[in-house]
């Protein structure tokens, strides 16, 4: 079973990722992992922290001579900012005078609920783990899942379809999304330059006013055959699994599959994807569809079309002009604490969501095809593709 977990705090020494259940023999391209980490750091509207960090995953175990060996892969990603925090957040008791309390909880963060739950006098330790810095370890883990999926011809990418009120005004083609992922500069990761300029204007507006802005990203799984996930048990449906995976990301407040939201206000005759039998040699089966409003999932099972998952991000909670809060010490009204912050993270959140989607899909692919070695997984996979091609 493919599993992963992360450890680490925002200003601690290092983030840690542990991925187990990958078959042996998956080629591990370390430059690809670095590139994925770089993509998560980019985007217009990021704060100063991203200028300090140059994330690289250091692989400790599970990979030898360039390939996975079936044992758990352990990775660390150093926090360069740690050098400024060694006295503030030491592992040992240290000097309490140097600790840096988060003295008033920030609305929209885990600060207040976390301090109450863990019985902390302030929100420092809550902030440290709730911070989306943690998503770096998810991206390193997701890169391994992507390398496995790539061996089976499956790719996972994202693009931005909304920042604040500025929306992508046309459908995006897969080739455009691939081209975006290969660019060396990332603005707002939008396929249309004019729409991207309008998105940038939304970020510029909040930079001027000390506010923040949210948006919507879209993750696409391209090349996934029909039959991943199942309708037979509620917790094995791929739509539910993907929703949990993407919703678990910091600041994601809604998840949509295909045309999920607008489908609710439309007639069935215009929503469902009519079936034909005229697929070409490149398709998984001869069955074809007139469009893909279902986002590649019916009954919790992939249907062979692109899987399309959208994540809706609330605006970043830390405000340069902070909202009202209360002092942890005096219970008197004060402004919420401020720590260096991003004002827009939609492109980066899209990259983190790619990682979560890749991990979730890779897990279900392995549930279906198994394999202790990549050769075994591929044999099972190719046998199944032959079976459905004949259908
Ligand atoms: C890539 C990424 C970067 C983020 N950066 C910040 C940030 O700099 N400042 C901030 O206040 N929130 C940031 N967030 C969002 C918070 O981590 C998140 O809103 C907070 O932990 C509360 O969790 P919740 O919004 O899921 O309830 C970021 C989220 C993501 C996905």
C-alpha cells in the first residue's frame, strides 16, 4: 500500500517526508524532484520567505543506483531560515527570553483552536506545524508518485483558473498546461496571457491595500485508464479520495470534480457526457464521449477521460493590516499577530495539489495493479489495457 507522511515545523531545522509502498525499480530523477519543489516556491504574490529558501530533497533511504528498492524512501528538505531561529525554537529548553510568542491569534489560522486544544500559552507551536511550509514535504513525496505514474504514461499537472475576480476566459488545452509547467518564470500559471495580466492586477491591488486574495486552481490527470477507484465501497471511490487529498491542503476550502458546481444549476441533458463507439487507436477503448463534464469520474471510477479536480482557496489569512483579535496574556482586544506572509498562493497551491492528486491516484493504481517491482506492475497494467481495448 502506497503511504506517505510528513514531519517538520515551518522554522525548524528540516522537513521530513517518508514514502513507503513504491514498487522497486522506479527510476528516481532527483532533478525532477528539485524542479517540483522550485515550482511550489514560485508565483506572483509570494512573500520574502520564498526568497530565502532554495528547496532540495536529500534522499536518505529507499533509493539506490538511481532506482527505488522497495523499502521506504526517507527525505529531508532543509529550512534555510533555521539559522535565524536556532535560539528561538531550540529542541532543548533554551533561553525563554529568546522565544518568540505569537501573542494574539490570527483569524483564519489554526492559532486559537490549536492553542486551546494543545493547552499552549500562545500560538507559536501551532503556527509552526499548521503553516503551509509543510506542503513542501508533500511535493517531494508527490514527485515520487509522479515518477511512478510517468512509467505508466500518466501525467499530473495544474494551472490557475481564477485569482480573486479575474477568471480564465476560455478552456485550456492539455498541451498549453504542459508548456506552462516547462516555463522558467512563473507569474500566475495561467495559460492565457491576457487573463494572467488581469489576475496579476488583482494581486497588485491587494499588495497596495495590505489585503490578500484567493482563487481557484485546476489539477488534471492525463492518461489515466478507465477503472481506477471503485463504486463498491464509499471509502474507495476515487472522487471522495481526491476530494479529501486536495481539501487537506492549507487554505483549500472547496473541491470540485469536473463541472461539479455549475452542473448543480443545469439540466441533465446538457451535463452528462453522451457515449459513442468511435475511439481511435490512441484511446484506451473504442468508447468515446462528446465532452468531459464529469471530470473523468463516474461512480467514483475513472472513465478514461482526463480527471479534472479544482481547488478553491480562501484568501491568505495573515494580513498586513491585521484584523481584530485578543491578547492571549491579557484577554484585551489587540490586532492579530503579523508574520511575514504571502498575499496570493494559487499557483503554488496548485503544485501542492498536483502532489496530493498524484499520491492518491498512484495509491489506487497500485491497489488495482499491485506489483512489488515496476516490471510486475507494468505487466499487470499492460494486460489490463489489452483487456479493455478488446471490449
Ligand atoms: C502554498 C501555500 C502557501 C501559504 N502561505 C501562507 C502565508 O504565507 N501566510 C498565511 O497566512 N497563510 C498561508 N497559507 C495558508 C495557511 O497555511 C492556511 O490558511 C492556514 O494554515 C489555516 O488553514 P486552513 O486555511 O486550511 O483552515 C498558504 C497556503 C498554501 C497552500
